[in-house]
């Protein structure tokens, strides 16, 4: 009613139906077991040739438009010199065979008969691209299409009735839907006719099925439109009332203060109550109320009747009443299925509200945990030092000769003094990866000798100067000293012998000149044009030259890549290649790399030694990056690279680096990496160990949540998971012999309510029991000792006894009616301790409150001892006078100086307060940066 009456162009729909059901214009092909790639191949190789693909059914997925154009251009016959497509900005672009980059179609003078056009599903409406007069297009069908979509797509061929034609691709999913609709309509399809005749029947069945889809869609739209008209009726009355009130107030010349209060009044003030209702009719209420009972299905007529009844006070004229009656009659004639669909919408929305309410609390807790983890991460970041990170330049001639000091043993390194190590580090750009140490406590492990690390990536002199963030390996330098030079010698020798064998005549010097000229032209020669003998000879020479993999900083990688593009002279001697952390090739300085076979080896045994060494090095660098997911072949290569490293050192090194990186995932027990930290004879226990690790982390997380709620004064409800594990186990020990049966342990673990199934809990208990009874016990009937269960969770015997003793003391106080003192949470292990206890019962960490009080008391009486250099400083000294570290061991600002702030781009140098500018980087003092002199 609000939009008015629709007017149709005479004979328009009829002409469209006549064209789309004409056998001379439309043909059908059935596509069985289709994929997007197979459809494109069929179109490219079709006979007679196809000039356009109109993807109304959105069957071409997994490609963007430019990739589709490139794929078609590679498969289309040579007569098609370009492919037209629509880019992300809706521009008509064309990809030509003789151009590497696409260009706008308006700038291309290619004839329509020599180009192919691809219309993606978004651009099948309202996009005009001129086609040749006899163009043939393929149109796809989708399960959610309507007749309008089909007609709009087909009429991208503007001359569809005057020479142009289309071919429908019918997929099994659409065919089954059409047959289902025909069965509901009691239409029998012929079974005796030929296959082509049965396929031709779909010329009429496809438009009929699309019309049914259109009717369903329009029925749904009719219901929504009718509801909108009802609301418009009430809102129009409310709007008139508000405008009348404004006109009346203007006549009375009401004051501004009274106008501000025109909606405020008592409930018995009918005029103001009516104004509030008029405003409320324009508001859409959004709530997440959960129904007390399961919602029942309602008929559409009942929903409409209730809606009209609740707004009957807005129907004041006969015209408005007649309008509502007309809408109700129209909805009464709509399809029953659509009425039921809308009637069920209320119950569905109720279910959605219930689901949203259920997960809302979990989402809030997850967000709170994420915020707390982010705060902890920021605190950790502030504790890492960033000194001495300026890049150190080095000469490109370093790449000419093999790296020095690679073969040095660990004993030789230990014998060197600190001064000698510093001098060697300044002289050598790269050092062996096996000498890497993140800090003094981090172990060194024997990585393959071919792995190197740049001093700009991590400097060995940083060890002992505080912890640092460890960067991820982003770029890998594959470095082969002297390879290009030796390979060119081999090429010249092979060409010299080939010319001599051909009997070209001339002296040896003349033949040598010809060989040198031919070798110089090899850089621009296609790899397919090079003889196999030359390639094999170069491959043999290359295999004898050592290859090194070095980690680079991003600045070094950027510089080397520019050197490759500029063809630096050093690459006439050595060869370098830049790879990603996954081993993918980015840049190569030598054309010899293109001579290598493109196909990868099927098995590891088929890999050449050089390729295998590179693959092993890449996997070791992924291990350095704390990656946890590997394919079976990658895992085998990693184990080969770490074969000489004990399992305990692998685990310690990995965990050390993991603590120095930002990682969301810290558990590796259920990842393929677990095999690296486990002996092969114990690989069958990995699943159970991963379950145990997950269970332990979930239990600790639950205890931390309980403690945080308690610290915030929320008075959380005590749960079994909040207890110490030893205390919880004792409560399920029925015979009190400190031994629990498998059933008792299962009940205890189940009471924690951590979301583990019974099968998973049995796996954990079985692992603990196996660890117990492999130590010499005869049977399981004796039960599992409580000490064994606690040991599986990393709880020592002393810690277990302390927890049980503390529980006994609390129980005794509770029995005597004594109030417990205020408990405190350990900042290290999060265990909740009794208020009277000084050290933590779990980890012996002192009470931070008592520790702070003692520290303040000592500082008031005497000076404080520096934890780094043990110098006794004055009580009011903020930093140590010797090493300039504060009481917490962090680098602080000495008295009488100011720091050039690193977070503002400064150099972190300490300057005297008499200096207005930094002595190193000339930055203004932070407190005077905005002062004009």
C-alpha cells in the first residue's frame, strides 16, 4: 500500500519466457561429479567455442576473478587473446596473453570475437560488456536461484534472440531439487524417451522450478512487507500526534523549560502518557529475556491478532481500521507454509535467546581472562631489555668465502676469554647456531653445523645482560660460497668440450672464446634449451660445494634482496637464495637454481644430500621458532637434525625459548612435536600424557579463577577443584590408607567438573597407574598411592604433607569454633594459604605482605643490598650507585639524571639533569619537549 501499485511492461515477461525455452537459443548439458576447475576446463575446451561464462549459480569458488581469468587464458584456444573480468572495484579489466598485468577494457582495442568474458555471481546483474553477434555463453544454475536471477544472467547476452545463444550447466544437486518439486506437483517425467529427449525436458522444467523458488521468496517478502505496513499505520498516527502537540505548544508560546519536561509526568497524566507511547512506538526493543517455559508454536493469524490488539489505541479513524483489515485479509490468503514459518519464528528466537544467555557468562569469563593475560604480557614485556639493538653493518665480501669459525668446538669456545669472544663476534658476521644461548640458564644444543645465525639477529654478548625477546626466524639465507664461480667453470668446460667434439675448427684459444661467450649467454637462456649434459655436470659440481642456512634480521634480508635485484658483483662468485621460514624460495642470485628439477622427491630416501641438508635445516629453524605442528616427513627431518641432542636438552631449550616469545599456545602434548620430546619406545603413551597435561592446566586455571574471585571480594562458591589436589584425594579415600582405587580416583577427578569424559579420565588414571606399577608392584589391587598421583601432577611429597597438615589445622580451628584468619594467595603458584602461615604451603614462597613489611622496616633502618653487584646503597637511593639497577634488578634512572625514553624513539641513555638534549641522539628532555626557549 505504501509503495503503490506495480505496473508491468506489456509482453516483457512473455518474450523472456519464449527466449529462455527456445531450443535454438538454449541448450542443456548435465555435469556429474563436477568441481570448479573441471567446469572451467570444460568451458575452455568446448566445441563449438564458448565466449562467456555467466556464473549465476555461484559454482566457481576457490578462485578470485583474476585467477579465473588467468586459468581460462592458459586453457582457452590461441584464437582467444584475452579474458575480460570484473575486479574488486567493479572495473572491467582484461588479461591479455602478451601482457603480464591486466589492463582496463576501455584501453584495449581487441575485437569481441577474440576475447572471453567471465561474469561472477555478483556482477550477473546490471553489467554490460559487448559480445560478438554469434557469441555463445555458459550459464550456471544454483539451488537458491530465482527466475529473476536466471533471466538477468542470461540477458547479459544482449543479442540473445538475434544470433547469440546460451548453454545451461545442470548439476546433480539442482536436478534432484527439480525432480522433487515435480513429484510434489504430481508431474510425471518420461522414462521411455532417449537421454537427449529427457534432458531437453528441462528446458521447461528449469524455468518452472525457478518460478516456484520466486514464489516462495515473494511469499516471505509479502509477510514482512505486511508487518511493516501494520507498523507504519501505528507510527503514522503517533507521528501526527507528536506534530499536533508541537503545533499546539507553538500557539500557546510555551516556555523552553516546560518543553523540556513535556514527556515527564505522573502515570495518571493521560496527555503525557500518550506522548510517551507515541515515542515508544518508534523504538525497537532488544532484549535477551529467557522464557520460563518452552515456547509453543503460534499461528500467523494469532500473532497478527495479538499485535493489532496491543496497538488498537493507535487506530482512531475508519481508514486506519480498514487498512489493518486489508492487511489481515491479505495475510490470510498467503501460503500456509510461510505462515507456519513466521509463526515458528518466535520459538526459534526464543531458543536463540536461551543459547545466547547460556554462553554469555562463559564469554565474559573468557574476555576477562584474555584481558588479564594481556596485562601480564605487558608486564613481562616491560621486563625485557632492549639495549644494544642497533644494526651492525658488514661488507658484502663476507659472502665470497666460507664462514670462519664454523668448525670450532664447544671446548674451544669455553677456553676463550670474554674479550676474545667479543673481538671474534665483531670480526665474524655469522656464528654457528649450536653456540646460540638466549640467556645464561638456557642450554646450548648441537644443531647441524650448516645452521648459522647473524649477529644482528642475536648477539652472543647479550647473554648475562638481562632477558630479551627472541625474534622469530622470518627470512633464511641459503648461502653457497664460490658456487656460482665453480658452476661457471664447469659450464665453460662442458661447452669447450662440446665445441671441440662438434669439430667447429679453429685454435684452442678461439674455441675457449666461443665457450666463454656461450656461457655468458646462459643467464638469458631458457632452462629447457640447456643440454642435459651441462645440467648434470653443474649438478655434480653443486653437490660438492657446502651450503649454509643463516638466520637474518629483516633489515639484512631487505638489503640482500636489493643486492640480488641490482646484480651485485659478489654474486658472480657465490650464490645466495632467500627463503621463508617454511622453506619457500623468495629470491635467487644465480640462474643455476632454475636448472634444478621442479618436482619434489616422493620420499626422503630419494632426496639428494644437498636438498636433504636444506630440508633438515629448515625444520630445525621451525623448531627454533617454537612451531608445534609438523607433517610426518617434516618430523622425520627434524628428528634427524636433532639426533645428537638428548631429549631432556631438547625440551629445556624449547621451553626456554617459549617463555621468551608471545604464544597463545604453550601446551605441546597433543601436537606432533611431542614425539621430539619422547623416546620412540614411549610414543604409544603420548595421547594419555597430553590428556594429563590438559587436565593439569584446566585444574590450575580453575584454581586461579577461584582465587581471583576471592581477592576481588566476590565470595565464590567453594568447589572441589579449588582445593589442593592432595586434600581432594584424601576426601575420596574411603578406607583412609593413603591409597586410592581407580574408582575413587575417577570420582575425585570427575568432581572437579573440568569437562573431561569418563573415557579421557580413565586414560589419565591408566597412565598414572602404569607409572606406579612399572616400578615393581605386583598388582593393582593395593590401590594407587596418593604420593604417586601427586607426583604425576608435579607435587612433591613435602608439598603434599604441608597441604594435608594445613587442612587438618583449618579443620581443627573450625571444630573449635575459632575464626580463620584472612587467607592470602601465593603470587607464584596461586595456592590459597592460611593467613597465619608465612611461607606458601605449596612452593615455600614467602608471604608478600610480610615480605614487604620486613623490607620497608629494613630500609628504614639501614641501606639496601643490590642483588646484582651486592653493593650496599643508601636507604633513599632509587638505583644502585655501581651498576645502576633498582631494588627489583631492573635498569633504573640514577639520581640527578634523566633517561632518553626508548618508548618515544630514544636511545635509553642516561643524561645529566643539566643537559637539555640527549648527548647521543640529541633528543629533547621529555619534561622539556614542549617548552619553547
